[in-house]
C-alpha cells in the first residue's frame, strides 16, 4: 500500500516538473519573439517625410552682381546769362522738353535799346568812313599833281584806317548786343525732364546766380553707376575681351522685390580701383522709355559674363555643409538616402551649379534633411514643418560627414 502511494506521488511530481519545464519553455520562446520584434522595430524606424527633386542639366548664364545708383546721362542746371526781371516761365515742372525749347523770358527791352544804340553808332561811323575814303582819293590826286604835301596825304590815310577800326568796333558791339538779346530768351540746352522750378516769374535774376531756374535731367537713355569687388575685375575684364566689339549685357533689378527693371550694356570700367573701398566702378547705359529707372534710385545689377552650357544644377537648399565639406542626400531606388559628397562651382538665383558628385536625373532631398542620415528611408511629402533650431544643422552634418568618410 505504501509502495502504491509513493509511486502515485512520484508520478504527480514528475507531471508537475514537466509542466514547469513546458511553461518555462513557452515563456522563453514568447520572450524571444517579443525581443526580436522589439529589435526589429528599433532597426527599422518609420520613414521620414522629405521633399525631393531631380538634378537638372541646363544652360546657366554666369553673372557678377553689384550695387548701383541710377544717374542721368546728362544733368544741366539752367542758369540765366543776363541780368533782368524774369517775365515768363514757359515750362511745367516735370515736363519733357526738347533741346532749344524756350523755357523762360527775361525782360528784353534794355537789351533791345542797347542794340538800337550801337546800330546807330555803326551807321554814323560808316558815314564818316565813307567820307574819309572820298577825301583820301582827292588827296591822292592832288599829291600826284604836287599840290599838297605828303604829310597831308599820310594823315588822311591814317584817318581812313581809324574809321575802319571804329566800324569794326561798332560791329562787335552790335554782335554783343544781339547776343545779350538772345540770352534774354532762356532755352533748354539738352533734351530731358525738368525738375522743380527754382525761380518764380517777377523775380530779378542775375547771371551770377548759382541756383538757376530749373534742373534738366536726361533720363532716356539713362545710366547706372555701380561697383563690384576688385577681385572680380579680372573676370569682368576677361569677359569684355572675349566679347570683342560687343559690350557686356547688364541687368538692373529693383532692390525691394528683385523685379527686372531694364537691360542695358556696359560702357565704362573706371580707370582705377578705389583703394579705400576695394571696389571698381562700372557704368552701364539703359534704354528707359517706360521710365522704370529714375535718377537717384538704388538698384542691384547683374553683369552677364557668359553662359555655362550643360551645367548640372540643383536647388540651393540641397547643398549641406559638414566637417568634411559639402554633401547632398541622394535617394536610392528603395527610398533610402545616402550621403553624397559634392563640389559646388557657383551659387546664384537660388541654384547651385555642381562641378562634381551629382549627375542629371539623380533624385535628391530638397527639404527635411535635418532628420536624415545614411540608410534612413524617406517618404515624399509636399510640405514640411519648420525644423526646431536644436534639430537643425550643425548637429546632423557631423554624423553625415562621418558617414561620408566611411564611404
């Protein structure tokens, strides 16, 4: 009986031990799968949103930027050349006038009277000269007959020459009086646009006045004086030589919104570099029929140096900077990204011209790089929320630079 009880107890213990072993095995296996799933979730993070584009091959104009000031080709302060009362002003402020157009009149009566006076003196002296010449002919006849002494003939000849000089003097005075009378009519010395009227009718004006009546600026065509850094002088000079007789093209842009105002040509590179500012001054001429350029206006300029054909270009935001240089995130066929070192030739107009590292058609990340690293999968989106400052460069490029090194 005791043996039967012992056998039953041993059987129960054996069953219990097997159950414990089985439960332990199930728990270990379940834990292994959970751990494996957790590890899998850690090694395969969710795709990161990003905006991508493709590398483009295109012809890109190469230019040098500058800052300039619009200036009239000609600017003239119209001043009076005789004294008198300003009788009439015949122009309107802001009027476009032509060269030779009458602008104002000064009281001409004193100058007309002076002209009449010298003309009368001229008539008198011409009559005296005519009479002296007649007497000279008589004296010559009498001297030939030995009726008068030689001295009397010489005196008459001197008198004729004296009257001839007097007549020439009168002619000079007449010409001067006529000129003064012409100066009483103030005309436009150049074609252009008038400014503010500086003197009102009725005022007494003088030839010594420095303010003038009005300022006329020629604004079509119009000029722009601008400066570029002295280190860019050689590239501009080389472009001018390459163009031969054709002047370099220049574009003028508004400083407020960057809109194109006009396109002109370079007409001057100053004959020396300003050592105080380290810049060289250039002058360009622009057609200005629509008056989009105005004297005194500040503009940004682009001097077109040439065209780079078949240039590989990407948006400027593609280019990232790391401790080992510039790089870009390239998207592979499986939607993962790789770090690609690149070399940038030039950046302009929001585009970067790539010399090395990218080929046309390659898919690249434009926005969203601050969360990326090599091997991360991305998903294409249309917009991305702004990156927090703590998450933006330079923290990420450091890791990317190490990845680039490993490559």
